[in-house]
């Protein structure tokens, strides 16, 4: 090292410092989601559920670097970007237009969004989907669904060009994951015991800790979506504190009205719903409106969470209610309460521009439709080559043992050491004891 | 009176409970146990260590019944627990000398016949 501080032309040190930290915060959200999801499933599926999030860290990152980033952020085509950034071509220290951070860091920040969104979708198919087809799904989905939706709303695609406001991912992350989850649940179909037995969360503490870490990471997710140490990031950061707090309060009240008890898993869910609701609006609405939005977001998501288990649709971890529905709430609320005096960009209906609501409604119509149809087709395509689900007896045994050959809570009692080297022949032994 | 003890697969425990309920067998205890009954060992790998899981997780039911309920209980246990693969478990039926219901002091058949709540 020469000691000389090098910084590409047009790059700001303060902006870059914050975005480095913000990127790491968002990457933390994926293992946090793994913990949140793992707590919500039965003990015999703990590892498999967490591993789907780890799979997203692996597969979505590679897919993003090789092609996804280019599809999302190269050029200003209406539907999808181009190939010029494929294989990280021309992704350098030079800043991306409109930011003062290196293009390379911009790519990494956006990658962390793609990763967590892929992981979110897994919530629809846990406890029965086989791991290998999920890996294929994660690769195809991140390229064909996430990148496309990210292009629409962030990368100069038709929604952004039209004037739709989406600060940190109401379109690709929240509505994208929520409605993809619905499609995935319909294709993979319900768990064998769904509707027959009570399938309960096995560790509420994981759920609470996971939700807490997700909220923590969300400060990077929303706070980083201003791409620097600037007013928009500060507004988004503070709104990410205020809105979920209001969602929690309203959720407590709804729980009290319903069963006279405030539930812990309900509270964890409320944190997610609040963070999701404020995501698209974080840098566009005043702090007070953010609080109102947080409170409002509780209502439709709470209703869908109560209603969904009464249906035949085993959208197991309620990605649609927590992300899809709350994402819609956030995207639409921008159309009412966006304030140019806070965001410097646009006003909503309450501040004189009714047109903005129309732009927002367009995203609410187009995004779920694309996410649902594309996810449905991707899974049907994978089904041509491999069954998506484990057979019934394996599902009964639990996905940890049959898919990974490990247990989350192994006691070691009765375990006989057979070798310190893997024995290929014996590894293939699967039994149904 | 007989004590019916059944060792079954944990993933079939809910099916067994359902079958017992249908057979109107009400008084049931169940516990998690580990055991080995000749089934193939499961192999697991943790980093460089490969282990054979010699003991399998099982669920043990204990059901005290009057003579008339012995056969229905056995039928329900078999219906609920059977998969056809090695490792489905065993049922042991043993005679019971005395039974006392703690709350009322009732004994024997009276003590194993459920009260309508």
C-alpha cells in the first residue's frame, strides 16, 4: 500500500462509506430470514428451511453477477435491460449515473436485494419441496423474475419511466416475492398434513430474533436506497424505525380484540409487515405519514393472515400476506401522501397530484400479474425434469434427514462413528426407520 | 384389564392418535423414546464425521383398557402406525393387576373407563 487514497472521479467518500455498511446490513437479512422461517416450521424441517435461504445466498449471488445485474441495470429498455454488464463487464469503480458510489458497490448493494427476495419466496414451499429443484428455481427466478421487476422499477424500465415511485423495492422485492409465493404454493401444492393436523411453529424465539435482525438489516435496505449519506437516506432510515413501531401497536390491538392476548409470533410478523409497508415509501413520505402508513399496513395483512389458512392454499409462511399485501399498501399509499417538500420528486393526491396515484396503481396491477405468471411457468418448466416435492414418506420423516442427512437437534445418543472419511456407498443409504 | 404399550414411528403419532380417537379409546399417555428394532441405520454426516444413527426416534403409547377395548385398541394402533416398512414398531399387551383413579378412588374397570366431562 502506498498510503495514497484512491477514489474514482465522481465518487464520494461519505456516500461510499455508508453504502458499504448498508450492503452488509442487507446481506445479514437473508440469514435473519432463515432464522425467522426456521422457527416457523416444525423441528424436523429446521435445517432445510434455513438452507433455502443459504441457497439464495449462493445461487442468486452467482446468477446476479453473471447476468441478473445486467438484465436489471443495463440500458433503459422498457421490459428488460441488456447484456452489456453480463459477467460484470464494465462494472468498475466509476460511479453509476445518478449516484456518487462506485458502480461495483452499486452492483453488490442491488445483489443483496435479489438474494433476500429469492429467499423470501422459499417461505411458500418449505417442508415439502426438494432442495435440488429449489436451487434451479432460485437461479431461474432471480434472472427471469427479480431482474425484470428490478429493471421495471429501478433500472429505467417502463414503470420508472412512467413515473411510478418505488423507493426500496415495493415492486420487485415485496409484491414480486408475495405473488410469486402464491404461484409457487399452487404449483408445489399443500403439505400432506395441511388442513388435517395443526402444523405449528417449533421455536418462537427464533422467529422473534429473526424478525429483530431483519428489522436491523432493513435500516440498510431502506436507508441505503438513497444511495448515499443524504436527506433521502436519512428520511428512509428514520421512517424504517417509525412505521414498524406503529404496525406493532396496531397489531397488538388487533390481537387483543381477537383473542385478548398479544402473541409473540404475531409481533414478529408485525415487524415484517411494517418494514415491508414502508419499503416503497420510505424516502417519499413525511415521518408522520410513515407512522400512519405503518398503522394502516397492519390491517389488510392481518386480515389475509387470518383468512389464508382457512383456504386450501398452503402458502406456508404467508409471504403473500406479509410481503405482497403490505407491499401493495405501501406502493398505493405513496400515491396519496408523497410530498415533494420531503422527497423533492413528486406529490401525491393529498398534496395536489392525483396522477401519482394512477402511476402507483399501474404497478399494483402489472407486478403481481407478471410475478405470478412467470413463477408459475418457471416451476412447471422445472417439473419437466424433476419432481418438485419429496414423496409422502420422506415428507413425514422431515426434510432435514432426507434432503441433508443432518438434524438440527441431533443428540448423538446411539450414534456410532463409522468413519472420519465420507464413505460414498454408505452415504447413499437412505432408510425409513 | 390390560396395559397396551405401543412403540411407533414419531411421524405416525398423529395418525395413531386420530385412529384411537375414532375407536373411542380416550385415556392415553405418550412419550418420546429412542430405540432400535432391526431397521436399517440412518447415516448422517457432520463435517468430516460420518455417523450411523443406531437408535431411531420413536413414540411410546401407554393405554390401560378394559378387556372389551383390547382388540379395538390394537386395531387402531396398527391402522394408525403401519407403513409397511421395517421400523413400524411393536405392540405389547400385558396384564394389569390394579388400577386406581386418583381423583375418585375408583378401581379397576371403573378407573379405566373415562368419565364424560
